[in-house]
């Protein structure tokens, strides 16, 4: 997969080259190219924004600059691309979104700052490629760069070979619609607190049942909305206690 990010703060995306993702890039599992939007300005001030039509606070990013930038970035590789625009006004980004995007050959992220990007950039792009305006949460960040770090990590870890043990991608929180329950490792007792007996029993059936009960309990407590959204057949008789 090739990932391109267009931003006025390329330095914000430096963490993409660290750790897990850094190794995936070195292994050629994913290519990442970060582009400075200002490279496509032509004025001495390298202006990327202007006052909003209709008035109101803040500035809107100019369509001409974005149009030239996206044309150039898209032309750099013939693989079909999906354009992703992080925005608080977007559809929610979920694990299912990450799973869907993991099948893409190319993702191009357009990081908006200020009050966003002139809508015509998205509308014009949508005529020639899939475009997703997505939000990582109901709070307002200063720009889309942090959201891109979140989304790239969520997608890249699903790519074959990126995670050491791929099974854990399936057993993630959300992959079965429930939150993950508590996890424990050595020592057996720590500051007077012991690991639940069942996890040391070697009885895989009981362990699986205990883990599901803890996941159901935690989901009912912290995310009742997820429990309510589960398909009817997702809960078996033993689950219905929650
Ligand atoms: N929440 C956000 N705030 C600003 C830009 C992007 C955002 N997002 O969630 O993608």
C-alpha cells in the first residue's frame, strides 16, 4: 500500500517513521510519502488560505493550491487511490473503516487546517475517485495531521506482515463488537494483587468463557451502545446474563 499525506506541517507526520510503522516501511510493506502543501503555492507569501465567503471566523484553505497538489500527488503513482479528508464534520472513523481501507492500493490524506478546505476540492475529487470525509472523534483538533497519524496506524497494523502475530488483529477490541477485557502477565502476585485463578487453570474452555464474560461486563459498563448494536445472534445464551 502506498500512503501519501499532504499537509502544511510535514514535521507533524514524522512519527510515522517510528517503531512498528517504521519497520513496515523499511520492509516495503507500506510506502509513505509526506508532501508540503506550500510546494504548490506560487506567491511570495505561499498563501494557502483566505477569508470565508459569507463571512464568519477563521480562514478556509484555497482550492487552487489543493487542486494542484492533489493532481501532482495522484500523478506520482498509477495505482487507484482513495482520498481521505480528516474533519470533525466527517463520518465516524471506526475499526470497520480501517479494515475496509486496508484493502486499498493507495490512500491519499489531505490535512486541512483552519476552518477546513474549500468544499469544491472534495466535490471535484469525488468525480474521479472515492473520497471519505472522516472524523476520529467528537472534539476539535487544530488540523487533520493527528487524525492522519491515528488512521494510518489503525490501517497499517492490519496489513499482512506488519504485526508480529496477525491473530491479534482479529482479537482486537471491536473486531467482535465487544471491548477487550483485562489482561495479565507475570508476576503471579504484584503488590498483593493476584492474577485471576482461571487464567492459570489451563482449562481453555473456562478461560475463553471467563474472558468473554469480562468483555461483556466491560462493554455493558463502558459502551452500552456497542452492546445494543450487536446483531441478535452475536450473543449466545450464556452471554445473556449481561
Ligand atoms: N476532530 C478533528 N478536528 C480537526 C480536524 C480533524 C478532525 N478529525 O476528527 O479528523
